[in-house]
């Protein structure tokens, strides 16, 4: 009882000791903030990666792909049908994107992905990231009349409006076509339309496919018809300045895609597409790389359709698992069932392993560094505790004279250390949680004071700093801080316990 | 004296071997060592010694109050020296002393004569180089640490020249410190009201009833020493050890403190051993012994 009473009184009267735990407080607060922000980022990133990538990816090791995706899907279903919710075949091929901005042609390297518009939305969050509300509900590669989002529908806070998107759609296409016609008339230079030379050149082109992709065979009037639809990553078509998006292209504009065909050596084919929507996953790596087109068109363009059966080759099959299914277990089952030299079967985590590992590593290193700060604070506590023990030498002598045991005296100082740790960690917890709660306001304030944006949406594609407070992490941080406070008080406490009562009483 | 030695050894070993748990008078099991828990003497009886009982002391009679005997406290051949810078300074060179129950003994000696050292040895704050301390016939200077702590807590009350109250605590809390030390958190918490009442009673007895909530720095020297005495008495010790209790006080206050001690001796059935260098203060005690040259020189009543 006297121990706690004395601990409590020491805590209330020795302010210098409280000063020594400020560093514990700051360390704990920083650790909580850093972990929350890192976890928020990781979580957000994982969510997006997962949303983009689907649970399992069944890939061909060759860009050539494998034939008959239906047969493969049947095999996959036979091996792991109990865990599979949906599958979709995709063709992935690197290529080039060309589009005209004013008089200049822009060329960008891209990843062209052929998707099945009926099943793509079932395996991933693909359609969530589109900019037209109808496309989000029901994916289509036909250009919409209008009604594209003028505000970022994924923003969870205030974001700057994208006024240019209000024009997007047929309206924009018609206006651009009229404008071009006017210019042509003024210049008296009739320009030849060039509908898909590349596709024409492909040996496997099936003329009946054309009708399906809304591409007229005969006279092409850009005011009333479109080329095959393509969904561009938003980063390919826009750039961001001070949180404001500026568009180089809008849905309704035409772009050219160039890609290699199958066969050795591959030839280069090219075709014109009409942008029908933008894809914004907020992962700049994807948003600045991906172009989605209908899988059938891509297969034709690359010559991936087997003329004898009419079935297309595909590169990959994306698989969505049923909720609760063990991703790794299903992956291993599939790996055992398919020849590893032809097929690479990975979970989305596997394929993003290095990125996730890097983020985890970063978090771990930050934690180590910050924990070292708390350890340094421990030495501060040690020094101040030694001083307090020296100052309290006589009191210790009295307590011993009154019958207090060495263990009792020791526990006064250990308890005092623990109490300081609790106060320090508690204050750190409060401070850290408050900081996390108001992190965006604080970032804004710091930005205003320093004139330098702390959190630049140009870089991160998030409007707000994502944070998640994990109670377990917070618990561990608190426990660690308290442990350090107690450990730092062990030496002074031992010294106090070892004091000889007579010498302690004589101490002046 | 030889008899004393032999019987005590027998006692302590027997009680330790059997692990017999002594019961306190109210029937509650007590974790205190028999030496601590047992009221060694009925302090009101001063009817001579009982050799027979002393010889037949065994485990069974530990719980029962022993018959009064000549000495409550005995010191035999106490030798103590201090080392300072590799020079051994002998302080006590074989001190023999007997204190009878209910006695108020004053040990006088010059500064540095070793009287405080003697008191510390009696109060188990230090270990003698040679010799032994007996409490009611049982040797206590070589008991295990836990029992030493309990003896200091329950059997001895200590009063110091510089009062030594804890500056962080109020007067009342200071007085309750020995109670808190001697009891576990819960047993103190359950009976805290009772202990508080006893502390307040004690403070009123020594005339500090109006100073309960004051911190030590708000009290005068006389009040501090009164509070220190109350603290020494809260656990109803048998023996009060006072180390120059008046050393820091003016003669008038010193005399008041001495009178208080005398009153308390009667009311609380105490035995008091006081060391002082002041003969006029010592004159107020029942018996005076003189310590010089590391030995008890003369006795005067």
C-alpha cells in the first residue's frame, strides 16, 4: 500500500521525472501515427491491388497464350470448383498508344488488356473504377451520349471538379468531328479516313467480327459512329496540377493502338479505337499503363483466333474465389494440376509480393527507429531515477527502519517507473490518436505554414491521408513503452533496495 | 546468560523446522514469525522471573504470553567497528546491557561514543561484528531478513533526531506508513478505517489532532517529533528506540517530548530505550547507563 501511495505522491510532486517521459510520449505518439498512416496506405493499396488483380491469376508463361480458355476454365473448375466463384479470360499484351493533342502526336507505352465485358466485372473491382455510372453497373464498350462523372466518385472528401468531363461522350465526338470537317473544308484538303489498317493486315481477320464491334465497313462518319471502344487508364489521358485534373483526351476521342502479333518473329499491327471511358484505380502504376479493349477484338488483331475452331487464344484467366476460400491452398492445388513450365499460377499477393514486402519493410524499419527513440527516453528515465534515488536516500533509510523489505523499496521505484510509463504512454496514445484523427487538417495547416504541400494528391492519387488504427499495434506500442520505463527503473530501484539503512539514515 | 543462549537456539530451530503457523490472539492466521507475533511479555506483570518456564519453552508455548522475566531486551558482548579508508575504527568493544520490561532507559554518551550504533544494532538496522541481541530470551540479531523486517515493523518503534518524516505524505499518512508496510494492500484496504481511527486517536493523544492533513514542512520541530513518535507507536510496538529525540529541539520542547514519552510508556505499556548526550534529558529517564570507550561504564538510577 505504501508503495503505491509513495509512487503516486512522487509522480505528483516530481515534475522533472514527468519531463523525462515527454520523449516516451512523443515516441509513442509518433509510432501510433506512423503505424496508422502506413497501415492506412497499405490497406488502401492492397484493396486497390486486389480490386485490380482478382484473387488468383492463371497465366501462360508465354505472350502467345494458350488455346481454348473454356476448356482450361473447365479444368480449373474440376480441380478447385468448390472454391471458385467466377472466372474471366484476358489477353495481356504490351503495346503503344498514340493520340493527337492539337497538332502533336503523343506516344505512350501501355499494357493492352483484352477483357470480356460480360465476366470481367465479376472477378475484380474493374467496373468500380470507371467514370460513367452506367458503365459501373453494366460495362459496355459503346460510347455513351454523355453523363460522365464530373466529380471523382471515389473521393471520400472534397475534391476539385473535373469540368472537362461534362463535355465527354457523343456530344464531344460530334463537335470534334464537325470542327475537323470545317478545318478540312477551309484547307480544301480532303483527308483520307484510315480505318484500322492493322486489322485489315491481320491474316486471321474475320469480316463478320466487324459488325459486332460497331465498326462500319463502308463509309465511316465520326459524327455518328465510333471505332471499337477502349477504356484508358486515366493517367494516360490526363495530368494533375494542384489537385486539379486536366484532360488531354475525353471519351469520344480516337486513339491508335499498336501491338505485336503472335508468331515468330511478331509483326506490328495497329488499329484505331474510340475512348469510351476512363479507368481510375488510383494506383498510378496502373492508371498510367492500362488500356482495356474487348478481348475478341484484341484476339483478332493479334491473330490469336484459331481459324479451324474459331476459338481464341488467351494469356490469362483471372479467378475470383468464394469468400472464405484459402487463396494459397487453391493456388497450390492448381499448381499441382497444371504443367508448371507452361502455366504460372499466382495469387494477387504473390504477384505484388515485392511491393507489399517493401511497404512492410518500410513500416518495420520505421518502427525500429521510433522504438529506439523510446529506448533513448529510457536512458533519460534511468538518469533521473538515479537522481531521485539519491535524493530520497534518507526516505529509503526510514522506510527500511520502519520495516520495509528490500523488495518493497525496490517495488516503489519499479512501480514509479511503471506509473511514469503509463502516464507517458497514455499521453502518447491520446496525442497520437488525436493526431491521426485530424491528420488531414494538420497536413493542410503545415502546408499553409511552410508553403509546401505535405501530402500532395498529385503524387498519391488520394485526396486524404488514409489512416487505420490497429488496436493490437497500439497495444504493443503501449506495452513496449511501459516495459522500457520499467526496465529503465530497474537499476535505480536495485540501488535503492541495496542501500544500507544506517548509511541511508546518516546520508546528508 | 548461558541458559538464555541455549534455550533460544532451541526455540528458533524448533519453530522453523515444524513450520508451525502461529495464530494471533484474535484467532486469525498470521503470517508473522512467532518472534514477532508473540507478545513476549505481559507488560503489567513485574513479578520476577520464572526459570522453569524459560527452560521448558517449546513450540506450544510460543503462542502463550510468557511469564514476565528480568529482561525484555538483552545485549551481550556486542562488538562493532567501521572501516573508513582501510582503517578500522572500533565503535563498540563488547557492550552488555539488559533492559527490563516497562523500563525507560537512557544511554548517555558523547558524540561518537557509539550510542547510535548500539541503538541501530538493537533495532536490527545493522549487524554486529560479534555478540548477540536477545528479545525476551530469543536471539534476534541473526534471524532471516524477512523476520528482521517484521521485527522492525511490529516490535520496535524508532524515533530519530531528525524526525525523518516523509515529505511527500501528510502527517496522518506518515503515521500510517508502518501499518501499510506491515500489511498487504488488501488487508490494509479492508481495515483502513480502523487504522485511520487508531492513527487519529494517537495523534490526539500526543496533541497533534489538528495537524492531520499538514505536510511535514508545515510543522514545527516539536510537532514533527511528536508525529514521529506517533508513527513509531502506530503498530503497538513493545520497545521504543529513541535516537536523540530531543537533539534538535529547544530544552523546553525537549522536556515536553520526554514527558510525553513517559506518559506513553505508561499508557501504551512501552519499554523505552533512549540515547542522548544531554544529561538533563537523560535525568528524566528511569535509569541511565553511560557509554564511553565502546563499553558501558557505569550505571546510575
